[in-house]
């Protein structure tokens, strides 16, 4: 803002009369600058005609089946196992749960951040350390 005001007030402006940064034709008040859109399109990298090397990629059909995280095989409803957790504190469970609500079926230690194992035939959850002993 201030540079323009100084350019208008002094005949030489700030640059000492240099016309290299000014347009060839001064615009009058209310006059619009005419822009060559063809030149601007040549410079735009996102234009379709400027990216001839971009071939359309073939879309592959997305696999929507649920897979087992361990084996990668498709999961079926009959593969699912009902889990029987033992609750440590029923009052805490009724309030919406919390840390250490569920416990090991054998040792009765709360399951917080330990590795737990599901016994497939019975559906009972046991701590991995108890299973190893």
C-alpha cells in the first residue's frame, strides 16, 4: 500500500524511474486487465493436455470379505466362537466397564495389558503366563 502511494506521488517512484516492474500499458480506473487464458493453461500442471504421460489407472475390485487376522482366510459365521469372560467387579461392569473388569478364569488376576489366550473348546479366556506355567 505504501509503495503504491509513493509511486503515485513521485515521478520516479521508489525504484528511481524504473519501468521494468510496471505493465506496458497503465490501466485507467475501472479498466480491466485482459489475460490470455491459453498462456495460463499452458503453465498449469493439472490440465489434462499438459499431463500426457498420466495413463488412466485400472480400478481393481475391492475385497469386501472379512478375513482372519492370523491366517488371512475368509471368516464365516460358523468359525466364530462365543467368549466367556469372567467379571472381577460386577458393580464396575454395570457402570460401563473400566480397567481390570475382566479376569483370568484360572488365576483370577485382572486382564489389563497382559497377553490373553482364548481356549477354543470352552470359550474361556486365560492369561498367557498362566497357560505357559
